């Protein structure tokens, strides 16, 4: 384990970021690898308290199932868990265009690898 100049402990995943170009010529900032396709398990992001009544909203976002996303970073938590920095979309129940959600921290347990050609 190394430490910063302030003697604050550092662990893996906190090194300077590398940069990789995407298809449009812009750069993703990544920790140690090019961006990776993942599936985002939406039920693992929004967890309802037991016994909370449901109030259906026909204009709300659908937070069930899995959505394709792109993982660009792994971020460690102070307690030793891992969060992925992920960009993905969420569908609206009323059919509006999908909501684009960029650079969100998602718990590692809500992510799984996806082949790039699998988009849903």
C-alpha cells in the first residue's frame, strides 16, 4: 500500500487515470482498461422499503430488469466495496425517449459483463 503526500493510505484503483479514445474521437477517462460493456440490474439500484405502498405513476421511469451500459471506472469505497462509474439509459413508462444517465455510481453487485453486440 502506498500513501499520498499527506500520509493518507491509498489502495488499488486510486492511481492516475489512463485515457482511451472512443468511436467519436473523444476520450474516456478510465482506471486501467478501455470502457467495458455491462448490464445494469435496475432492481439493485432502487430498493423499496418493505411494506411501502406502491403508487403507480404512468409517467415514471421503469426501474426493473437490466439495461445495457458502459463501465468506465471502478471506484473503491472507504469500507472496501466497489462502485462502477456507468453510463446507461432508463425507459419511461409512457413511451417517451429513454432517459440518458451519464457517469452514475452503481454498486458492483448491480453490474455484470455484457458482450458489446448484446444491446438488449
